[in-house]
C-alpha cells in the first residue's frame, strides 16, 4: 500500500468523457489498495476564457478579483470529478483551497504556497475517501481571500499537497508519457528516462523541456517529493523524478535540451574597468529584464567585448534600455541577434567525469556548427549557436553521448 | 442618503457590456450619496451549463458537489462586476457566501438562509466601498461547505442581505419594469402598480405573476424589507412592495393573476364519512403532491363529490396514486381535466369590502364563461375555468374592477 497524489491537467479533464476516464484511473489506484488524493486543473480552455473576460474589462484589473474569477475553473472540475468518482462507487469529496486550507502569501495572481494543513486530508484518505483538490488556488488567510498560484500552478499544488500528506509519490499525468533524453519530435530515437534527478529535471525544465513547471520541481526537490511524469491517455509507467541517491546507475549525460526563446546581445569595446558589469546589468535587473548566459573577453587595448542573452520577447526593451545607457557605459557598438538557439547537455554524472564539454565541442565542430557563446554549470554545458542548426546540433549531441535508443519509441504526441 | 441593496439577475449580467451597464447604474446610486451593496446572479446561461454537466455525469449526483459546481456561476460575476466598478472609479470588492458568511442549513441544492452577519458589509459600506455579493450561495458551517439556495435564489439572497445590513430598500432589477395589475401581454392597458403590499405580492407571485420568487417575498414580509421591482434596461422607478401601512390609498382589487399550470381532479360519489378528506389527501402529501384548491359538495345520498387541483406536471402521478387507493377511498369514478386555468382577483381592500366575489362571477357570466371551482381567501378570490377562456376572463375582470389604464404603457417585454 502506498499513499499517492495524482494530478491531472486541463487536457486530461477537457470534457465529461475525459473526466470519466480520469475517474477510472483513480479507481484503479484505489482498488490496488492505495490511499489516493487527486489534484486537478480547470477544463482545457476554461481558464483562458475567464482570463480574457478580466482583461477585456480592464487590462489593469485588480489581481484579487482576477483570482476570484479564474479560481472558478478548478472549482468546477473538482465538483464534476467527485460526482464522476461517486458514480462508479468511489467515495470522494471535493476540496477548494480555502477549505483545506492551502495557505499562501498575498501575491494575488502568482501567490506562493506557505503551508498546507494535511491533517484533514490524511484523515479522510485513511477512511478510504478520495480528496479531490482544486489545483492552482489557495487562501490568503489575513483577508480571507482566494489566491491563485499563476499559470501552471496545478503542478505546484500537487507537489505541495503530496508533501503535506507525506505521499509516497506524486503522479503528474500529462500529454507526454515521461521525460525524454531530448525532444522526440527532433530525435525519434530519443529514450524515455526511467529515473532522473531533481537537479537534472530542473535544468531540463528551465532550458525548454516543458514537461514540468520549474517551481514545482524546485519544491519537489526541497521537500523530497518523488514525482512521476506519466501519460493521461496510455496505461504505462512514466519517468520518476527523484533524489540522485535513488538513481543507482548515473549516466554522465541524461539529456539534451534546447531553447529558441533567447536572443544575444553584444556590447563591443566596453572600457575594462572595475564595476562595469554591475553598471550594465544593474539597470537591466531594475527593469525586470532577465539575463541568462554572460561571457566577457578581455581585449588587448583596455576594452572588453561583453555578450549575454535575454528572453527573445524582451529584446526590444533591452536594446532600448542599453541605447539610453550608452554614454554611461561607454561601449562602442551594440550588436543584437535573435537568430540563436541555446543547446544544453545535462547530467549529474558530469560532476565526476571530465571531457563532457570537449565531446560537445567536437560533435558540433564535426557538423560545422559555430559556437557563439559557452557557459557551464556543475551539471550542464550550454552553447549558443545559429538557430537554423538547432535540430542538427541536438541530433549530433544525442548520438555523441550514446543516448540514441534502438528504434523510435511508440509515444503520444500531445 | 439611504442604504440600498441592488440585485441584478442573469439577463442583466449576461455579457461584459451588460456588466459594464450594471456598473454604471451602481455608480449613479453611489454618486447620489447612497451606501450601496450589490447582489448578482450568474451570467445568463452559465448555470444551465453547469447543471447539465452534473446531470450528464449522474442524474443522482451528490447535492454537495452539485453546489460546488453551480456556485461558480455567481463567483465569476462578482469578480467581473468588481473589476468593472473599479475601472470606472467605484471602490468595490467581491464577497462569496462563505466569506461573509451567509449561513444556511445543510439542505444542499435548496438550502435555507439561517443568518447573515452584516457587520463587515456595513463597515465597508460606511467606508464608501461597494460589496459585490454572490447571490444564490451560502455556507453550511458545520462541514464548511458551499450551499446553494435553489433556482431563483438570488432574489432571496438580496432580501436576506438587505435585512442583515438594515437597508432602507432592496432594489430587484429584472427584465420587467415593475408589478402590473395583470399580464400586459394579455391586457395592453394593464397599469404598473406604484405600491403593492407583501400579502398581495405573495398572492400574485404564487398564482403566476413571476416577477419575484415567492420565498423572497415571504422573507421580505417577515423581515419588513422594502422591495422595489424595476427594469435593468430602462431608467425609471418600478413598483414598491411594502407593508400595507405604507399604502395610503388601498384599492379594493390590486391585480388579476392567472395560472395554466394546474389540473383538476374530481372523485365522484365518495362515501361521506368523517376522516374521508384525510384519507384522500394524506397519501398525496406523503407522495409530495401539492394540492391547491379543494371543494367538496355533499350530495343527498350519503356520498360527496370531491374536486381539487394539482400541478399539471404532477397529474399522471396523482392519477396513478388515486387509482391504487380506489378500494380504500371507495369512490365511484375518477375524472381529470388538464384543460383548466386558475384566475385570481387579489386585493387587500377585499377584507373590508363586500361584493368583490359577486362582481367577479357576474363579469365572467356576462362573457358566458363557466366557473368550475371557486376558492377564496382573505385577500383573494380564485376560480377555475376552461383554459381557452383565460385571456377573455383576465381582460373582462381587469375592466370590471376598473383597473384599465388610459392607454397601453410603454414597457420592456423581457
């Protein structure tokens, strides 16, 4: 017997048939002798409609009222799923964020979970009842008002609930059937990973493998919640995201990620004096512009070239800001390039193995791909390359690190 | 300065434009120096969709989960209206039933309001904020679960809130602009009543004038809440439902109501012995069959003919039940007729005036309309006639009691 939190996203509960299907899945876990709690999102499309109404009334709407409106999406789903479960003989009851309560801070629209009292939920699960919990929402207790956690927050709810009820596992049902060594649309021979560490998942999530929301992986890591990613539509095991101690055979490289969402900015011939980096990046941080990769080469003439990446959507704002700061910073030229892709090689085995980066550089060189920027972390090597070479680079690296599976796996393209 | 509760139904908040329109109306009351609270229904159509989902999943769904689902309709509206009000510079905040709380009993799907704590609402109104309150919903405090008051319950919410905040008036905005002496679709010269007593409104509501829900009129009468019925779409005074002491010039007859929702049942040659009525009506009450008009004529031979009306939709069940009880009751024949209409003349002035009934009988006789059953109460005379004569009878009585206005009033046909 295990205690399991099952989480189903919007496409898994998009209509009554799918809700009935989810109920059957839950029933199977219950009949296997497990204690089960379920966390659900709004029916696909529902949240978008609710958000649109708020925006149409006022682009600058009160976030507290926005939360009142959008939280209804999940409320509808929990009631319907509870009915669907009862109809097939499973004892179930719905729980809204304020009823548990899932206590959050007061940052309406993007609240952070502060605490969840699992007592009542555990009590009900022990009695054989399935709590059906609204994802995405919480309660700001000071003013007794509904909060929401921001888009994709249902994954976060599920992990937080799993921690609160001390679940053995948090199963995230989604439209892919697990975490792959890379995007199978680019590399058909990508393999599903049976196990992956939190740290790797975090790097993969933040560099473009959109299986799990970054904040929910962070929380799982912090609270040591074992997370399984699996398919809503097929009945087979998924990928388990766990502590690295649980991974017996640690591969050097677990996966190849890519992102086309960044743009490169270069400041040419910046005077090479102490504090110049703070001078460049301070105003950008103040303007809420996230900077990712940063490299700086010292030239011979007392100047330096400084290159970094920003979110592609932020490029116009970044350019504008830097042009205004030109005299202040004292650079000679501002060069930007949105036609870049970031390719990352991720693996906890890197910590103890040398040569991972050089394998990467060689594989790319062999295909004639020029590397523009390099940055490394403990478990990741990232390079910036021309965007047109994205697929070629991903495939070359997948092969170079021996990740190719024997053949194209059968999978569900969500 | 007055304290006013404004209530807007589903058609008044059917889309964003109408919600903006409601916001303007509220703003005008605020700018006139009043303290205002608003009670709203779900956007027209929303509740039907939510109810259908529950019914499709299971005709016998859990009423507690049904309430979770359908209560979202009002929750959406309060958030949107609060945003719309803020956008035009009116300080507003939404309130769900559980936040106030509006405490109800545990009869999910048709709960009764037990108490409303008006303290917080009054506090906010004094500070100049407009509470935007979800109609139709409440909280069952024992289990901390959402309840709903049953269809049309938003009127009830509005009256209950008005009582709780000691409002000077509860304005019910609807798709008609007031209470008329009769249905203006039948009598174009029907007049809008400036004032009508609770008792009269109650008789008119229960006999087919569907302007206000019966339970909300009962509550208004009990709590002495002055209710105004007025149009959402036009800007003019409506009809005031008040204590009869507030009506200076009491007309003998205030209005003519009709209902085509009843059917007549006659038991011929029932043995005339003590307790026979209980014998007939006991089992019907037990089967939840509402009986309305009852007349009994004693015959010469120790038998009696017993006639009564039931809801037309209940007629098959009533027939079935009575046929099974035939030996027990000992009647000779069961005759039913669904082709009947009930016409009622209502007025508090009747108490002190004779001749109201005979005016009615004469007016109908003059048109050759046969009266099948008569029943009277302190402020009402009702007759059952063949359904084809409904319009003719209503028009004849409207004229006979001098209710015709000078010409067809301009009005909004909802």
